[in-house]
């Protein structure tokens, strides 16, 4: 289906991030495009700009943050994301996709892999505390945003109940 082709939308997916340098925001834009190509509507934004009611009315949620490479684990981006998750209304089994963006240098590969896994695990736990059902987690490298995001979107969309 081409991007200019109009179809009746099957539902809505909200994509939200905590972003400062634009890398996580680039994931939301790539996800928006991938979701729309699959016939769904997509609402995108940053955590401070989306109302809880927008998330509550969506069929699925994809959310994530950037992971600073040199700061201690649990640094500010993740702390802001966790506070935002805590402020949400119950998610009632809504399918969730979790991501974190990263970049690394070869000498820090093991540390980066550990940090991305810890970030994904913590965000998954917080969303599940809110009643969401995490369908996919993905560490997204800044050089492969489109392909990694498409894989995340595909997995989340497989978990949206048929209308």
C-alpha cells in the first residue's frame, strides 16, 4: 500500500518517547510511518505532551527513551519515563512495545548490551505494573532506526485484538 493511498483505519497506536537529542523522537516518526503503512492510525509525541486519555483510548502503545552511554544506569531519561508510566491510568491488558535508543563504541559493547537489557526490563516491569502486556522490547541503534523500529511495530501489531 502506498503512503498516499487512503484506507479505513483499523485502530490507533500511540507512540511516545522521552527525547532530548531527537534520536528517540526519530523512532516515534519511523513507528508512525510503519503503523500507517499497516492501516492503523498513529498518534505520536513526547511524554509531557500526550494526555493519559489519548493512551487509554488507543489499541496499543509503543514507548521508550534514549539511553545515555556514559551516565550511570537509571539516569534521568529513564527516571522521567518511569514517572510518566506511574502517572498513567491502568492499561487493562493493552499491548505494549518498549524501546530504548543507544549508540556505542566497540570498547563499550558489553556495558551497552547490559544497559539496554536493564532499561528494557525496568520499563517492561513498570508497564506490567500498570496492567499492560509487553508484546515486544527492542534496543534500537541510532544507525538502524527504521529497520529496528519496523520490527518492533510488526510484533506489537500482531498482539492487537481483531476488531
